[in-house]
């Protein structure tokens, strides 16, 4: 499994599992319309794994 370690690398998925020594408080942020999202920062040896990839990406791969 590849690991992305450079500043600016990103993960996107429907479910991402995270692990870290320090997790900042979760903040609520405005998304579209009345929908809200959550934002936090992981520090000290943070590690993330995509458990469920985005459905849009899966649909495009199945169509090819």
C-alpha cells in the first residue's frame, strides 16, 4: 500500500480511519446550503487509511 508523506498530499474517501497521538478539537464548518462539515488536525505520527473509497471513483472504474 503506498504511503503519501509530502506536504500537500491528500486523501479522499467516504470513510477514512485515522490514528494519532494528538487530535485537535473538532470544529464545525459551513459546507453547501444548510449542510455542515467537520474539521480537525492530527499531530504527532498521524496515520490515515481509506476504508471506503468514493462511490464516484468506483462507478467510473466499473464503466471502463
